[in-house]
């Protein structure tokens, strides 16, 4: 059965006049001129072959034909508005991602503008914690970005690799200019992160460089990688960096990788979620986006290492 429908703009104009009580209020609601509303009314009445309004004491009052049509138009437009609201709600679900504070600050947050620009309807929330897996297990997060050795580190959760945690020294450009080889690290302060997860980082890199017994000029200690990297950018010494935390600083020239040697860290970053829980549109889009962002960062990092480190 084919539908015979008058022009939509004419129907909207007539419904607005009926609902708001006049052509003037209808024009303001539709953001058009009052003559434009009157013209749409004339077009609709000509299409139907019926007069829909008559003027009574300065007001437009529905005729018998108008009384049949106009209330049903209001119902129809209300149903359309309700359907659109349901679609908006489905596409704008909230999504909470749990992750370590330094990873959030140094890698994810600088990239979130791109995600929000691509998916403005998704209400993305970050839950930073020193134990993000607990937020995932207790149900206060939909996804987590975790640091571990393999996808089997978290029994009962699904996990896939996100990015490795390659390690290498970094320094401010002026200080890096004084480092002609790894042995010159004995001449400058070493910036160390006092954290169990970072305790062996310098030892691993120095061993790979054949300098396991190298003693620095001094040691300066910090509570977090973010603090150590800020100190490095300020010229206070050389920090042992992890690529996700310094990709933007290297690209901007705030930090320099003075040596080509890069060592794979003992752990890597993984995306994790609770199995058996249906993934919403927001979760699927974030998973796709963050994997692409990590892949792009790895390609840029490899190119900069090949081109700039000596």
C-alpha cells in the first residue's frame, strides 16, 4: 500500500500552528518567517483540497478537516521525536575505562580529543588507579588498560595486547648533547623511579648495553615515572623512559633519545574486560580506536628511533 503524504514542511507548519495557537509562534518555533508559515499552510490546504483553519476572534481555529488531521500530526511528530531520542540514547552510552594514572596522563589523555571528535555521543570516563584491574572486577569500569606479562595474568578476564613497553634513556636536548655513548651516563645524574614495578628498569637496559656495573655521577629518586620524566625535560638528569610515556615529548623535541639501544620491558599493556558481558557500541568503538592509536604510535616511534638516535 503506497502512502500519499503532503510535503513534510507543510505538515510541520500546520502542526506547529495548531499546537502553538498561531502563525507567529509557529514561525518562531520553526525559525522561519511568518509569511513562510502562511505559505506552507496554503500549500497544504491546496494539496488536500480542504481548509484546515478559520479565523475566529483573531485566532486560527481548526475546521472539521483540521480537527481530524492536526491532533494526529502532533501524535506522529511526538512519536518521531521519541524514536530519535531512543537512537541518541543508544549511541551515547557511557563508557568507563580504568587505567594507571601515569598512562592516563602521559599517553591516553593527550589523544582523547581525537576520540571525542570522532564519537561525540560517547560519554567516556577515566578511572585512574594503582590497581585498575580491581575496578574492572568490581564492576565500576567497563574496560581496563593493564600492565602485565601476558593475557593470562588476570584469571577470569578477557585480555588482548595493546602495546609493548620498550625502554630507553631520555634527556633534555642540552644534556643529551653531552652524551656521545652509553658510557657517558657515568657523567650525569641518573633519575630513578622508586616503585616496585620500575625497580629493575635501569638494570635491564644497562645490562643490554654491556654496562651493568656503571655508576652514575649521582642518583635522584622520584615517586612516579611522570615526575622522573618531567625532571628529565627540565635538564635534571637522564631518565629511563617507556615509549608510551614519551612519544609526544620526543615528537615535540622536549626530550631526546640519545642512544639507539631499545630494550623490551618485562611487561606490556593489555586491554581487558569481563567475559560474557555484552559489549556496547561505545566499548566496541573505543577498542577499535585505542588499538589504532597504539599502532600509529608504534610506527611513529620506530621511525623516530631509526632516524634520530645515535
